[in-house]
């Protein structure tokens, strides 16, 4: 029930599975707080760390990784130590899970290629084993050891825990478009229970899952792998993580690809408003395509996108009053909250539009909510036994630590509703209320909006998609402009992220950069 600055990476058309990295109603809360102006941008720049490694961190930088089998053919796993608190390195460790697949070719080795799918909260190891390690271009996998580390608090790396499966079922079904004081109170209570659960189960860790700390962990991993510089591909939130690394360690930047870029300068309300408009842009594309299809339940040829949106909003309103049966073993019905999540999940990749049309047809014409529930469950990473991954928990933990919440009270949300509804008549109200959850977080945020310049870094490729729903194109433009060595690569199309999604032009440009170090010309555009 919250959306953040970066939600989930796109699903490449050639990937059997790509993990969701951010949860719709768990990301919006992320960025900056009520004191920030809705349109202002940060003036301060992220400062680089000293080039020399502090003596207190030497044991971490000189550690040797002990590789073992993972249970997945072709992959090896290890455990890496990092200080829980970099300000007090003698105060205990956090254990981070690492995985790799050794280079498969006979060409000159290029070292390690670290990958991160975003979120925050997406498992980088899951992404490596299920896609990057087997689905990246053969030429890239031949020359690089493909490597991933689950960031602190995520998946296999001392995961943040908050709620059990039944509690999460209740949380994900909470109405995020409250109609009166009672429903507003229920939503606030849901956010408080979520936050209290995280504080009860992961109290010590919650203070140390920031993006800055995760970026510093990546530098320890770089050293442990024996690489002089870091080569990295990050998607969605992974671009913020990669850019943060570049800002902290500019002289250690190798070849960095930041795909589906975030803008670290923007305060929360602006980020969330931009993202709301991004989902509206994606929905407009879906609406135009839908009415050209014979199975579109939201209109027919000649129906305008505005009317398609009106029809979908009317359907959501019906669900708010009368949820649909789904056949779910745990008795869940399809209400407005789950249906909205299911629709938004399909906005990340136009390859999901056919599935969405089918699910909407079943729900609107046959009274069967199962298809939309499947989409929602995939978004939340809920399995058939009612168990959730820790994606939602880590997502909120990182977001609420990186930046103060967008709103501090329901009254602030109510005042902002007109701007959100203007940005998206279909999703605006829900995404505005989704921005409230960090208001009740048990740990105070340690970060603020800032520029990332990474002066002295090697060329960095920033990729933006013109109709990206989760990371709007102008964010990529802004990040590329901030980075002193940024090269903007544009994909003119739909969906979240661009690499591996079917554009030979994009793939060729990135592969050339990774294999030969030659970045695309600044301003290069692909379709």
C-alpha cells in the first residue's frame, strides 16, 4: 500500500521471470518530507568519501569470500561481512548474501559485473539466478563474472521482518481511497500496525538499511572480489544505489549503467506527484491500445482514453462497495485496493496488457476477480501458501530511512489530493494516500534530497524511457545532467526500464559500453 520513487524494474521480454522491485503501494512514501516544497530541488551535493580506506574498515576490505554451491546449477554463493554501523565499525556486523556465476567464455576476462534490479527490496540474487546470469547477452556473460549481493535488510541478507502472512493480507486489502473519517482512521491504523511490526521484529536493523550504507557495502564487495573498479547495471531504485556509489567513490567507478533512472534531488511530494503522472501516462498508452483490441472491457474503437479511465474508476468504485469472489483458498475477495494494485502492476510492462484485459474482462463481465488477484499477488510477491517475501518490508524500511515521509498527517494528504487527482484521475487519490505510511515509521530518516555529481568518475550511462510509469523520463534527464560524466540514452517507448526489453538499439549501445568501455553518444535516442 505505498509507492515509492522507484518501484519495480521492467520485465524484459526475453526473461522468464524478473522480480518485482518495489511495491506499488509501498513506494510512494519514500521521499522527502513535509518541510520540503513540492517543487523544490536539492542544492547540496553528495560528498565523496576519502580515497584511503579507514584502518577500522581494513578487516572488511581484506576479507576473503568462501564460495560454495547455491543449489542452483552454475552459481556459487558466499557470505560477506560489513559493519552494521559505519560510524562505529566495532559495533557488530551485518552478514550479506552474495552470489556469482563465473564468466563462461574464452575472451579476456573483464572482472565482475554487479547487478541490482531495484525496489528497494528486490532480491539481487534472485534476479541474477533467474534472469541476469542466464539471460544477459552471451557476449557479456562470457567476459564477466556475473555477481549480485542482496542489500542489507533484503531477502537473504538479514531481512527486515514486519508482519506475518495473515497480517499482510489485511494490510494489502486496506482501502487506500478513504471516503470518510472512519475509513481514514482504518488506513492510518494499518500504517501504524505495519510500522510497529517492523519496529518490533527488526528494531536494530531499521537504523542501518540506508542506500548510502548499501552503496558502501558494494565497495567492500568490489574489494573482496579483487576488482579495482566497480562495473554495475542497476535498474529503477538500483539507479539510485549505483549513482550513490558513484557519488561516494567516483574514482572507483568502472562501467555503470543506470536504467530507469531516479532523480535524487527531488523532495517526496514532488517525486510522488511525478510518479503519479507517470502511471497516468502509462495508463493512457494502455487505454489507446485497449480500445483497438476486440477483448477490451473498458471501451471500443473510438472510446477516448479519458472515458476508458472513467470506466475503470467506476469499476473500482463498485468494488469498493461490493468486492468480487476470487476462489482464493484464504477467502480473500477482490476489493478496490487489490484491484488497483493489479492494474498498476500491469502498467510496468506493455507485455502484460493482454493479461490485464483478460483479468478485467473476467472481473467486469463475469464477476470473477481471480485474474486481478493474481496480478496483485505477483506484485506483492505473495505465494500460493499465503507467504510474502520481505519485499514490502525492506521497501518501506529503506524508503523511510533515506528520506522523511511525504506527509505527516491525513490533513496534509487531503490538501494535496487535488494536485494528485489532476496528475492522474484514475490513480491519484490512492497514490496520494499511499504516501502517508512513513509518517508513522519508528525510526527517524537520516537522508535528504541531494544532487549527485560524482566528479572525476568515468563515463556513466543513464537510460530513460519516455513513457516509463514508475521512473518518469525527466528523472533520467536530470540525473544525467547532474553527473559530470553522465551520458543520457533514451528509449522512446512504453514500460519500466529499457535494457533487455526488445530494442536492439538500446541493447547494442549498452553491450558495447560494457564490453568495450565506449559510452553511447550523449543524447542518443532509440525506439
